[in-house]
C-alpha cells in the first residue's frame, strides 16, 4: 500500500463525510435525519478548512 500523508487521510475523511451527508445514510445503512446529515456536511467543511491550512506544511 502506498504511503499516505496527513493530507491524503484528511481528503479521505472529507469524502466519507460528504458521501454520508449526501446519501443521508451511514456506511452501515443506518438512515440519518436532516440535522445529523447537516452535521456531517459541516464536519466535512471544517476538515476541508484544515486541509487548506495544512497545504505547504507537509
């Protein structure tokens, strides 16, 4: 497996959170209500901001 960077891990987490928010389903299949889906979308946005701050520091 190729070596992952912190930025790679953040991108994977952001994508996973956005997928959950958009589908309104956890990977296990559990349905999410609107508030929980929005929370996942907000978390993805926060991580995306962290990723922007990380650029240039790796």
